[in-house]
């Protein structure tokens, strides 16, 4: 009988919320929230009425991840510290769980961004 070795990737489900200044008594303004989006997800930007277009790279563009919905991502366990540190800089409320991935999701997280 052949027994296949099962390899479980260490993956984490990260749920987070970054609040505006009136909620949770935090100091995030709309400008800060816009900066968060640019620096976390990346953003396409235009200047001079669309004459110049460029892309601002975000943290998640350098980390393999799966974005499920707004504020919910799956990352490898080795990348969790970088993500949590970034979110803490923006006073994000966050929760982290261990998750078991499907084979397809494991392939997604092992690809280089």
C-alpha cells in the first residue's frame, strides 16, 4: 500500500477593519485611509487629467495572498508578521485564524507575486 505524505501549508485567515476617526476613537482620517489602501493593496493613479498614468505598488503585491472580500485575506504563516505589523500601524482591529487550504489555494499561495 502506498501512503502519500500529506503536507499542510501554514496559512492564516486575516480579518481586519480600519476605522475612520469618529469610530473607535482612533485618529485615522480619510487621507490616512487612502494612504492605507495605496500602501496595502496598491493603486493605479493618473495625473494631469489622465495624461500620466502610473501604479503605486502595495504591500500585498509582494506577498502571495488570496483576497476573499474587503478586509479578509489569506496569507502564508511566514508572511503573517509583516501583514500584522502593517495593519497595526493603522490601528486596525484584526483577528487571525489558522486555515486549511484546498490544493488549488495552496498553489496560489506558493506562486511568486
